[in-house]
């Protein structure tokens, strides 16, 4: 074979580092974005943040008094802070490299990323208070600490206190005994010579403490302990409630009221009074002492009613203000920088530009969603229309994967509550008129129907499907059951009451 040389041109798509960073920033949530920024700030000295979350925090002096950093830095005699001086010439420093197009993008990005509320002021209330010492929040009390505090107030012997402490250490977070007394007795060392009756007495002491129901070995025993200590309950009602929780708790949970009335030989009024007593009990007495911190969501987009419709705005609280450090930019201009600084400067410019592009894309997608779901914002979830990712992607000229990244873990604050952007997308169900109804609207209608039903005669899934059919929505019974389970609505047998 004869060897020859040939020239051939072709096109291919390559993911540059800048494009990879843009995609990664787009799919991050607000919390993950700020964590990413903090990591970049610690690695890249050329990048700095103007909206430091600790700028307006309360700091303590050596004597315990409050020192507000924002108020002390604005006194007339104090010189301007270094951050304010850098902000004044930061834009020029970022544009120090003349003729480079990226410099212009970086300078513009600095101004575009300066989205924070510059009019924010410090608390300034420290001078008005006579005592500047803060009121510190007390640490939460655990269930074990609460019980042991009651033990210390009794006149028990040291041995009895030790046995009670052993029982307390065996309780779980809900206040239940995790193992039986036999297992606990077998686990104790033989040289302690602990009798089984001593453990039984220690458990009885724990069960007599606050909160009522603690130390129970089952749900029936927990409810029975609370019913016995519940004040103001008639004797007949108390006995009936104890009989239900000790012998017929399964029937009560399944709302088998006819079986209960036959077994207890009572009428509806007596059973209703016993039911009210049982429902007043707490099946998880130790849960009140749990130290779990509730998670909260910060919206990325805020929707408000305007004169001509609905306005969509980005939440300034989640938009970091970044810029290139003016000192290093001046060194770059004077030619005193190293190659590593040049690379870090380029990375800083990329990050600022990609951050601006991220929030611009989120705003565009949110505006497109609000434009198509105007009926939802005006009338609620029952007016939601079917919407798919492709419709938004075609409107904005983006790919569906980009819309999916934007709508994942991004939240919108509306007059109807906080919703993830994916909430506004849903499948459709055909109507008798040939149109389409959103699955979200059908779920809202199911909630309305079950909320307005007669508790003594609740609606079955077939009846709900029939009522939706009367409104022109063709939906099967199993689809209603699927939506009802997704909404965590109990079946008809568990929604029935006396």
C-alpha cells in the first residue's frame, strides 16, 4: 500500500473548563452554591466577596458587651474601611489588562454581580440599651436530662437511682423501652446481684415520671399510662378507653366502630367520648425533647402581584456579590505578576461571568413559568395547566437538560406559598371536551373533595373518580388512588368517624 497524506476538516463539541463550571453552577442549590463560593474564595486570592455574611453579625467584646461591626465602622472620626476603598477602584483594577476582551467582561460582571441591598443598615440598637450583654439562648434539655433531674429530686437510695438510670439509658428518642426487662436483666453483670423485681420497680418509677407515657414497652401501654393519669375523665369513660387501648387497639386504629360497639356493648355517644380521651394522648411522649433543627428553604425567585399582572424578581439575599481584588489586579497591570496569578485571574473572571449567567437563566425560566401559569397565581392550584420542560426550552431557545438543571432545587416564593420550580411542571389528563387538565389541578381537586366530605360517610376512590368525571375529567379509580396516596390522604376506611 502506498502511504499518502490527507487533510480533513471536522467539527466537534468540546466541554471547556468554563462551560463545565457553568453547568455545575447551574445545577447547584442555593446552599451548595454558597459552599462552592466559599471554597473558591479560600483557593483563589484574586476573588473577593463584598456581601460577607458576617459583616452585620453581632460580636462580643471581652467584657461580654455587644459590638456591632457595621455601626462602629461608620463613625465620623473613623477612616473609610479598606473594603470601601477597594470597592471604589475595584472596577478599574479588574480592567487593568488593557485590550483583553475578557477584562471587559470581568469589569461588567463585577457591576452586574453587585446586586445586594446597599441601603442595608446595622441594628444600631446597642447604644440604646443600658446593658449591652446579650441574652443567650439556653441549650435544649434532652429526655434523659429531664428524667434524671426528677430522680435527683426524690429521696431514693443510691442503688435505686443507679437502677433507674439504667432504665432511662435504655429508652429511645420516643420514650419507649428499647429492650425487655428480661433482656436488660440478663445483660447486667452477675456480681451486681440485681433482682428482677428491682428492675420492675425501677421501671415503674420511670413510668410515674413526666412526661406521661414514658418508659412504655408498647403503644398500648403508653396510651394506658397516660389515660390513667389524665385528670377530669369520668370513671366509665376512663375504663372504656383503657379497655380499647389494651384489648382492641387494632380495631380502633382501623376504625372498626361497629365491632367496638358490639364488643364493649356501648352506643355511639359513649364510644365517641372514649375516642376523644384516646386522641388526647401522645403516642410519642419523648419526641418533644428531640433536638432536631427544622430545615428551611430560601427562595431563589420572588413573585409579586403588579399593576399589569405578575412581576418576577431574583431574591437579592441569595445572590453573592463578587469582584476581582483590586490590589492583585494592579500588580497584573504593572507586570509584576506570575503565571499562576494570571491563571487565577482568568478563573475569577470565569466564575463572575458564570454566576451572572446562572441567575439570568434562572430569572428567564421563572418568567416563562409565570407567564404560562398565570391562572395558578390568580386562582390557585386548581387552575394549574399542563406544562412540560420542552415547552419552556423551545420558548427560551435552551436545551431540556438546561431547564431540568434550573428547576432542580430552585424555589419560588408566591402568594400561595413556597414551591420548587419543578412543581409547575406536570403531566396532563384528557377531558371530555378534548382538552387537557394538569395532574396538579386534579390533586388539588381531590384535596378539596376529601376536605369537604362527610366524616361519617367519606368518599371512596370510585366516587371521587365519578365526581371528577362529572367535571369533564376522564380519570380512572386507580389513578385517583395513586394521587391520594401521593397526597398522604388515608383511604376511606381510615377517614371514617362516628
